[in-house]
């Protein structure tokens, strides 16, 4: 007879329902207008125009450049609205960069963002480019995490496209972190594909990316903040980017999702924790509302500035 505890594990060992968790969470802390996630039923699709080895590939991230004047942004830092950025930026892929994800809602209980390679796979992309798998673009691009679909589509995505065109980009790998990051990268990917650039999103929020209808998606069933592999696990990071490039190269049609075979660990109970109001007390929810309001105001001041 099967172990009842094992059956219970199997019941929740499915992709985390981030859209519903997010709706329930904000209702629980007192915001009574549910967020409307971007929804598309079809996707543009641009097959690679040349073999991958001859293609120039860009990296697009939602991580922020570290600013020491903006408060704690280190590993495990709490949500920091002051550290958000609101304009597309770029950086030299030949140099190392200090990027952080303290400003966004990655899974802070089960990971700490201590290893940049789990959410910014530049090192792995350099390795593969050096081995001749593709040509690495001279710049990577930072995409703002914007709750407004309109701003992402009308402002940020066209700006990223313009920079990609300036660098003669053939394809792009997009790496999100928080729930809204996943929406942002899916929308940017759609815009790039509609304008002749092949893309693949590599992320952890399956429902959000598929709801927005990204053209190609590599899904890693890991806590948010680990779209590029496990922390301090080079083999997992290498396999994740290699799988993403394989999806980029071989996806037969739009809205292709491929799931990584890697597991976070043997115990899938981490999936029950993220923004799960059933596991929070009234006192905890009230504190979270106060903290969120404070950080929202900090983000507003930063945005205006």
C-alpha cells in the first residue's frame, strides 16, 4: 500500500500557481482590486534565421544594477522599493557586473540570491560562446519590472528592440525573477519575435509565462530567483542554459514550453510557502501590509526622481 504521506507530497508537487497566490495574497492584506495578468491566446514566432553557432545572442535580465546609496540590496535582503529601476539599461558583456534582485519578490524563504549565476547567466553564456555555440552580443539589457502592461509594451519593449537592432542581435535569452518579471520578459519576448528576433524565456513561474503566451519557454521548477540554475551548482547552471538554447534552436512552433528535468530537492514542500495566505497569521498579514505600503511609497519616490 502506498505511503499516505508520499501521496500528500504528490498532490502538491505541481508548478506553483503564482497568479492565484498573488491575487489571494493582495486581497488578504487589504487590496481589493485583483491584478489583471497579461493574457494572450497566440504568440508570434520567429525561427532562427541562421544556425545558432552563427547567431548573435543577447542576454536580457530583470536584475538591477547595485546602487550603494539605495539601502540593503545584498543576499536575502528584504523587498527594497528604493532599488527598483524604471528605464532600460545595458552593460558590457565582456565585463563582470554587480547586479542584485533585492527589489523584487523572489522566494526569500528557500533561497537568498547569494549566487548571481542563478539569475544572471552571463558566465555560462561566455563559456558557451567561447566554445563556439553562438556569438555573444556585446551588451546585455536590463528590462524594468513594470506592473503596467502598456508601459512594458509601449515603452520598454521597443527600447530593448532598438538596442538589439543596433547590436545586430539574432536571438535573445530572457531571465526573469519575480512574478511580474516573468510577465515582463514574456511581453518583451513577444515584441522581439514580432520584429524578427528569436527568443527563449528561462524562468520558474510557468502559469504567468504561459498566460502571457511567450513564444518559447524553458521552465525550471525551482523557487523564484533561480531561473538560471541552482545556487553554487555549476552543473545545474550549465545544463539550464544549454537546455534554454536547445529550446531556442529546436522549438517547432510558438508557445513551446519545455520543462527542465532538474528538481530543487527531494522534498517539494517548498511549493506550499510562497505568498500562501493559509500559512500566515492575521498579525503577519497586517505587518506585510504596512511593510508593502512603505516600500510602495519608496518606489514611488524613486520613480518620480
